[in-house]
């Protein structure tokens, strides 16, 4: 039996009212990077939380640094701006989403007007009055082709992108503060090293001065000892300046002066200052790193905007209507017979616009292609940051080991040089060179340790760590890899 014609019409109308979407089907672009980080020194590891799930309280073992991070998350202005940007994006999404629903307004108005006699049909001047009370809908668009929904989805993606940007801002803030703190600790330890070296050289200068006064040392030896003292004073001044500037950087990041009750710092050479960093697949990086997720939301927003640009080629139907009462007398507004209503649908079909709609569609598609390129670049940048940190990890370990051996050898060389000088075997120049070599080796060792710790902080950040305060329990996941 054939379906009645009115049933087909009803189905067609229902389909139109249900609306359609002209947004292209979204497909995540393929990641232009390797599948894993095995080529960069990451070895397979057992089940454990991903780096993004490791809380910064568990990663940073120094209680002083933990306290500073907590203060920065409370007071930092950059993070505050990121939070306010989220609120702005959320409000903008609310404004755009509201266009999907009719706005109903209650209106009341009155008009009293005098018409001159030469404009009146009766030839006499008249005074007329009109009063109305109604509920009305103004220019509500029937979103048959999904234009408004496309704009709403684009705004939602922008809002979600701002959320991810806020996460990225916090992760960067935690890493910046950790690096500033490590630089302060390094400057502090360099200052202590310079002070110890200065004390040693001053004592040596005192002995040389006594020998010079007794005629047992030459003026050249005295001047060489003096040069070592002045060199140590210069190094001490540099360390003091660097420490003060590092402290200023911390104060800026925490948004307030340093509290007086901060816990005592831990030495940079102490074990457990930073935790191990597990490294997963590149697909895990894409899923967990907030700047990549933000770039993908920007891509989704650009994709949704294409749907709005396509819908502009089709008719736009809007409805305006009102229902209420009207009367020439204010007292008769709600009397029987005062019912008034109006209904004014409007349809607009683009016929000729000088190529505006075509240009808008081309612009939307171009912006999507830009968003794809930016998304792929963000992935490549993230992958490189992880790879660089992994490649540096092993070299820093070897560098520190070699540098420690150099320090030990330089210290023994200084002891032997001092003995040979006191016994008259070597000149003071040999002792001077040994002192300089030891100081340089100790400086290099401390700098290498600082660089290694900064590199681990960078690896933690590049893998999305720093968002959680405390470690999230490990979930069932494919095998990952870890830094060995």
C-alpha cells in the first residue's frame, strides 16, 4: 500500500526541522613522527603511571621547591590570565549556543498620537491611543542547514582549546619555577665554592707574604698569589649576582616575596631530588600533552567553521511573531476581544553576492589547512623536545661521571703540587695552575649536575607532567618505556 502524500510531507518537514550538518567529517591527521622513542635511549618498562599522571609533589623531592610551586599556582599572574581566558571562552560559547534557541521577550508599549486636521480623513484633528502587551519571538533562525550549530561547535572547540592552554600554562609554570630554583641552588653552591676557594687562596697568600717578607719567596710569587685572590673575589661577585637574579626570577613566578618559613633546601648532588620519568609511545604524547590537545581543538573549530560557511549558500529562514493583547484604551487591554497576534516568517536566498560566500568558504578551508599544519608542527616540536631530553640524559650521566673523576684527580694534583712547592721541587706557578684547575673542575661539575637536573625537568614537562599535584593511580595501558 502506498504511503499517503501527507505522511511523506510530514516526514520531510520533520527531517528539515531536525536539521542537517554540513560540517566535514573530522579525521585526526596522522602523526608525522616515529611510533616510539626507542631510538633515543628509552627502554621498555613495566606498568606504571604515565608521566602526565605523576604529581609534581612526587616528582620534585625537595620540600622547599614543592612549597614554592604551590605558591606560584596560587599567585602567578600568567596562570591567572589563562584562567580568565577560559572564563571568556566559556561565556563566548554560551552566547553562540544561545542562538540555537528562540529568544522569548515580554513587551509592553503604549502610543498616544495627535494627527493634524489636514492629514485626517475627517478634516478634523484627532488624538489616537494604542496600548499593547505581548510575548514575542524576534528573528529566530530555523537552523535547517546547521549554520548556527556549526558556529556553536566551533565556539565549543575554542573553549576546550582554552582549557588545554591553561593546562599547558600551568605545566610551563611548574617547569619554569623548577628551573629557576635549580639555578638559584646552583648559584648558591657556586657562591659557597667561591667562598671556600677565596678562603684557601687568602691563606695561601698569607703564607707567601710571610715567605716574601723573610726573603724566601720572590715578588713574582707574591703577585701570582694576589692574582688568585682577586680572581676568587671576582668569581664570588659573579656568584652573588647570579644568585640574586635567580631569586628575583623565583619571586616573579610565585607572585610574592619569598616566605621566611621555607624549608631548608637539599643539595643538588643528593639522590632523589627528582624522580624517574617514564616515557610512553608518541601516541601517548599526543593524547596527554595539552598543547597538542589545544592545537587539535583549534583544528576541530576550523573544521566546524567550514560547515557554517557551506550553510551560507542555502536559504535562511527566520521567524518573528508576537501574541498578546492590544487596545486603544489602557483599561481595555485585557477585555474580551483584545487578543492580538502577528506572525512574520522570512526566507532569504543568496542569488548574487559578488562571490562573498565562495570566498568565505575558501577562507574557512584555508584556515583549516593552516590548523592542520600547526597541529602537525606542534606534534613534531613535542616529539623533538622529548627526543632531545632523552638523548641528553645519557650524555649528562657520562659527563658527570667523567667530571667527578676530573675533580678527584685535580684535587690530588693540588695536594702533590703543594707538597712539591713546600719542598722546593716545583715553582709556585705549578701550584697556581693546580689551584685554578681544581676550581674550574669543581665549577664544571656543579654546572653539569644543574644541567642534568634541568634536562630532567624539561623531559617531565615535555611529556605533559606538572598538571597533577599528586600521582594518579596507574591504569591498564599498553607497555611503555622509561628513562634508564
